[in-house]
C-alpha cells in the first residue's frame, strides 16, 4: 500500500467516532520546556507566518512535503526512476532535483531510498489516534504536573481538529497548552482558549511594520489576541526570540517588556530565546533559501544586558526558556 493510501486508511469505527483528522508532523515525548512538568508535544503542520529565522520550516506548508538530506544520498537514482509522476530529475553530478508541484506524496521514492536521504513530513491522524499517543505517558504527567502541548507550525490553523483534541484531552483530565503565534480570527481563538490551560506565545517585534518585514504579517491581531487571552484569565508564558539585527534593539525589547507588564498577573514568566542556527539545514532539505545565512548567535553579554532591561517590568525572566 502506498504512503498516501496508508495516511488516509482509518477503520470504520474510528471514522464513526472521530471523523476529524489533522496533519501532524511530529510527536515528541518527555518535553520539559513547553508548559511545565513532563509533556508530550504534538506538532501540527501549517503556519500563516514566514519568519526568516524559523527553526521548523517543514511546519509552514499545510500539505505533506518531501525533505531530502543531500549528504546522505548515494546517487543510486532509484528515486527518479521509480517516481510515477516524473517529479524527480537527476542533474549534473548526480544532483537530485524535485518538482514539488508534480509530487503526489505516493511514497515510492521514500520506500526505495536505500540511504534514507528522503522522507515525507506530515501524516494524517485522527483525534483519537493523537490522544491515544499522548495517553501513553499519563503516569509522567501525574507525577510532574505535566500534560499535552499542541504546537506547530501554528496549531490554530487546524482549528477544528485542535479544538476537538483539546476537548478530548480535558475530558481525560489532562492539562492542556498551546504554542501559538496568536495570528487567528478572534472568535476562533476564543473557542480554542476555552479548552486551553496555558498559552505559550512569541512576541517577535512590537513595531507592526517591522513585524511584517520579518514574518510576512503585521502584529495588530496577534497583540489583540494575546490581550484577549489575558482578559479571559488564561495563563500566559511570553517568549522573545532574540534575532541579531532584527529585533534585539534596546527600544524594541523595552517596548515588549512594557506590553507584557500591561497583561498583569496572567503572565507567569517571560523567556528570552537567543537565536541559533540549528534549523538552517532544514531549509536546504526543502529547497528553500535561508536568508539569515551567516548571522551569528547573539553575544551573551548583550543578551544579559537586554535581560536587565526587562527585569523592572517582568521580574520572572529566564534566558533560554
């Protein structure tokens, strides 16, 4: 059975009980930096933002995608000869070129790649399947005050699936959290929040024009939704991804701290997350250009100086999450 057929094969009972399916690109266990205690992270595919520094570019598209690790390739050319859509071509020096518009994710190239250089990111799962995976570690949640965190991408982009999964998690007595950019219709975000105990969110830049330059979207709706979450009594953990030359000025960090302070007791803490380059290779694996190539992580002294700027407004500040 081909990959695409496998991803859509559900039993009749599952269809009757839980018709909603979501596109999941990863499930990580024993996470300790994403909501308190030991948690299971469910990563949903699709994001409305295009942050230049994104560490998970495979999360952006709302469709499955092929990722290819060039240095794993042994130039066997099986992927090209077996592709039924002729979406893969072998160029000079055995360079593999993928026509992503032709690809139907049939999985033939993945199954025959001896070196494991190719994989398909994204699998369809029902709510029941996801929660069953989460429930496997219930004992750890109980002893550590942990739970489940839905991340992305942007989980609210699959809002119907997310809401159904949050409801089921709550019904099972699990603590729920979302990692969200908060770029979502207000009425949809409000419904998500009804079933969410903790919201983890980035504030990438306080200036809306600069925010749009860095992420592809202005920030007015994002900030409004963060305020709404606070007004609804939700616990918030705010994060600042610190990107050199993009948002690490004293003025922007101070403005962010003042905004966070305005949210009052809803905020349990603020994390300054210094830029790193660990996600850069993924851009090449997806045939995308990484425009921050050559940007170095911020100097530790600069990071600590910015932390000092934040402290008068937000006493609970950490560096690194």
